[in-house]
C-alpha cells in the first residue's frame, strides 16, 4: 500500500510542478539559486554535485554558472542505468551537455573527468515531493539514495524545490536518504543532526 501511495503522490506532485506558470517558475528558480549560493555551507564548500534540471524542475543553469564563478568544482551526474548507479563528472560548460538517460542533460563520458565521490562536500538533489521532516520523494529509480549511501555518505544533502512541492509528510522507505537542508522560494529549512525538529528560516 505504501508503494501505491507514493506513486499517487508522484503523479500529484508532477502535476503541481508542471502546472506552475513558466515565468513564475523562472523567478522562483532564480530566487532558490540565489539562496543556495548564500548558504554558508555552500560558500565553504570546495566541490558540489549538482543535478541537471529536467522538464519542470527547479532550474540549475544559472546556479551552475554562479558556483563555477565562486571557484567551486562543480560536478553533474552521469547515469549508468545498467548498473543503476551515477558517476560524478566535472562540469566546465553547462551548455555543452547533451540529452542522456531519460533525456536528462549529461556530459559526454569521454570528454569529462571523473571526480572522487568521497571528496564531494555537497550533493544538490532534485525531487518530486519533499516534507517537513527532511524526506524526499524522487522518481522511483533510487539513484540518488544509492549514490549518497554507498558513494558519498559524507556529503551534505541539499534539496531544491518549489513551495508547491512541500508537504507535511511523505511515507518514507528505510532506504530513503533524508535531507540536511531544503530551499524553496519561500523558505530555507534545516534539519540539525542533533535536534529532533526542523529549523525554518523564511527567505
């Protein structure tokens, strides 16, 4: 039943996100990206794995450019579906990316350097739905959960979402990796590791 409930929530969340006005989505993405760059954790980070926005996700082109301008090593994921895994490849030019797995922008494998996952300071994640306990509902493939738990357990987990993607509670699975921080266009939510409840800052 939990799986069916999660699938229904995915359909609902995709409709909510797709239904946003294009201009509103662009403005919200810009605000979210600016808030991400202002985080002290991002300022202090040397390396960041950033998802490549697809369809109606929070846009990441401008964010990638700002992170590069700040002197960060920016990586983007290359999906390896036959192994159900991801590889962090160093990004130099977002515009040079090409459609890859499921049409998601990816680097050309032979033209990008592999970055050691254990050296990543932050992983910035996409998702369909997020809740106020730090849970994230992705697309069902489990790629980010496996990558975070098996390859980059040390990385700070930062989610980006529109406010319409935030709900009170998602039925979580044992393998789901919880977020450390979530940014929407309206607020930044932190989940301190030693504290039971979220700390919210309006933005």
